[in-house]
C-alpha cells in the first residue's frame, strides 16, 4: 500500500509517469526503505495507465464485495442488540457472584 501511495503522491506532484527513483525518494523522505520486488510490481502494474481509471475500476470492484449488512440489516441489528443485552445481563450476574476478595491479601496500590 505504501508503494501505491507514493506512486499517487508522485503523480499529484506533477510526475505523470513515476519511476522507481521517484517512489524511492518519497519513501525515503519518511524513513522507509523500498523493497525492489514490491516496487517493481507496483510500477509494472500502474505504468501507462490513467490513475483515475484505475481508481474507478477499483471502486466498481469494491462495490460488488458483499458486506453482510444488506442481507438482513434490521434483523441483524435486532439480533445484535439482543445479544448485547444478554452479555450485559451475564456480566451483572458474574460480578454479583464474584464479590469475594481475590487480591490475595494485597491491593494494586499497596
């Protein structure tokens, strides 16, 4: 991700076709050593492409990823609320049962 971010920063700075040296320069300015293999992969995948089109394609792909929220939104929310309420009740029951002195004779600040 850092290589893609550096590539985008180079483009925002006016470099339409960032090379390895430009990306290394950006990364080294924040103390990151570049991995040649990852750097080469990013450059090979993005070179010659319009970055706006790449971002638009990525948004389309992310839009098709199921998140689970749409497939039963209200029912899942209601189930989650019920589960949270049960957890609260269990915690109250455990805390009332565990009223003994388990500090072995000394406290945290003794």
